[in-house]
C-alpha cells in the first residue's frame, strides 16, 4: 500500500468511527468549553470535520439554536423546553395520539399544533410535507436518545429545510453544473437518453437522503446541513451517479425506469460502499465550495 493510499484509508476509517483524529476531537472539546460558545467556530468545525458521535447531539442543539450560547442557561432552557413539550403533548393528545401512537407521529402532531397546521381530524390523509417530516423524524429518532432533545432537533432541523423550499428547484441545475465539471460525458449521456429528468431528485433533496443512506453516512451529510449548507446534497447526488456510472450508462438499454433503478442500486449497495460515496461527496463539496459554505 502506497503512502497516499494508506493515508486515504486511514482518513476514511477515522471518519467512519466518528472523528479523523485525536487532535480534531480535542479541538472540539476545547470549543465546547468556551463560555459563551463560539457558534461560528463550531459551524466551521462541523463543516471541516465529521462530528464525533458522542458530541453530535450537543453540537447540533447549539447550531440549531435549541441551546443558548451560555452554559449556565442550558439547564434552564431544557427545563423550559421539556415543559413546553408536555403542554403540546397534552393538547395534541386530546384527539390525535394515544398510548400506542408511534413517537414520530406524536412529534408530527405536536409540530402541526405548534405551527397551527393541525388537521381537523386524524383521519385526514397526510400531505407530502408531513411524509417528509415523518421520514426525517424517524432517522433523527435513531440518532438522538433523549425524547425531549429528539423533538427539538426534529423541529429545528425541519423548519430551516422548509425555508429552503424555494431553493430546491435550483438544486437539479446545480447538480447538472457540477456533474458536468466532474464527468461531462456522463451528463451528456443522461441528457441524450432523457434520463436526467427521471432521476429521483425530489426524493433525494426533500428527504435529505433519508431511506437512501445508512445512518452513519446520513449523520455526516446532515452535519453539513445543520451547519448551514444544503448544497452538500447536490454533491452526494453527483457522487452517487459517478459511483454507478457504468450501470447508469446502460439504463436505457435495460428498459428500466432510471429513478427506480438507481433507488434499487442504493438499496442493494453495502454500507461500506455508501460510506465511501459520502466521503467522496464531502471532499467534492470542499473542493467546489470551500469550508465556509454557510448558504443553501
């Protein structure tokens, strides 16, 4: 193994277990001791490095505005948030939730109640945005153990995404531009066989790749989303196409729907391979956007 390949292997391994090296972890621990917390430094760290799993929930809560920047206010704020959640739960539980209601659905009803969008009856069909909420909530539930933390992370993660709704139609164009820079031949092929418009953009971008990536990969992508950049989603899409280039090139000949075929490819891809795709996507994002990519 050459020195470069050994270094790359080590980097990917360290990312996979939660941090690239001891120095990065120590740096984050120093940042978390600051009082008040320096949110821009935490944002920059989250964009430069993968967050250690033991600190991910804490950093997310700070970046999402769930926790204040002064340490002495943390306990008081979480007590308030717990009390607020209890009130929502009581109000929402009158007609919509019961003992057997899944927690993600309870979170949806509380979010709807808070935002004034609770339907008149629980039998009303879910809107597309509600299905996106449930998918994201289910993923966050697997990442965040505390139920109070979980709801506030879900709420704070989903709300900014809805602000980016106007930007979502622009992501496919950004995808075209970056794929053209990386592999113009592949882009030309997709356009020629009319497969480009059939890619599962809507599912990928609106759901932030929930259902497409394993938890370990999803967390590293969402570190970047939480720290301010939805554009990372574009680079994940680009790397997926590059990873499956040969298979994608024969989609038309196979007569299969492009979106469905690519979705099945992801479902049948080993986790290690998907982790590698995400690592390449993050490197590509750094290459084109730099470190301080705080915009959508």
